């Protein structure tokens, strides 16, 4: 899905992250990537709040 130079956007804080090294969570069949475990936990606590961003 992502090439070597592709970046993903952390849906919690908006930071650009590298999917190869980022924390990630799957929600409703979509993989989301995060800058830190803290942002991943925030997403997991309320994915509907962040998944639409």
C-alpha cells in the first residue's frame, strides 16, 4: 500500500509518519498509523472521533 517514500498522517495529531516504523491500529478494515503509542491509545479509546479525519 505504501512505498518506501510514502508517508501517512496520524489522525490524532496530524503529524506525518512513516508507516514502516509507526505504531498502527486497524479499525473497520483500515490501517491507521501514529507518531506514538500515546496517539494510538487515544485513537483506540474513541476511533469514531478520529477515523473520519
